[in-house]
């Protein structure tokens, strides 16, 4: 039993280390600029909050692994256009991912004083 627990613990540490390595280093400020320049905001909003009337899903705060982000950009599902490395480089993807992961979760309206006191 102890041997199985030790192996399970080692597996968990290995998985955590692999996930940590999968988080690329990127420049969030450059990523914000690219997110605007590449017109991502037109569907996903300036803070990744998503668009209205089905124009684009919420993409921030980013809660998916970097590999899934790249997969969606390079080989999208549904109506999103495909962005090859010719249009958006791997370095630019890292920076945009850094921007999206830098966005903190927003508070519900009921927790914002100005909105919670509205008539």
C-alpha cells in the first residue's frame, strides 16, 4: 500500500512539473497589443470576455493549457478562422497567451459597490 502511494505521489509530481513546463514565457504587454492588432478583440472583446450575439466565446481569464490554445488557433473548431504561423507566429501566440493568462477573473456585479447600490 505504501509503495502504491509513493508511486502515485511521484506521478502527481511528474504531472505537475510537466504542466509547469507547458506554460510558455511570453510578454503579456506585447500580447495585449497583438490581440488588438490582429483584431482578436472584435470577436472576443478587449479583455477576452467574449462577444455578444454569439460573435466569439469568452477566452479570458484563460483556463486551458497552452497546447489547447495553440490547437484552437491553428486548427479551430466551429466558425473561427484558421491562423497559420505565416499570419500569427509561435512567438506571437506565446505573447497573446501570456496576455490572456494575465487577465484576472472579474468580480460579479453584486460585489462592485457602484453597481450593487443601483436602484
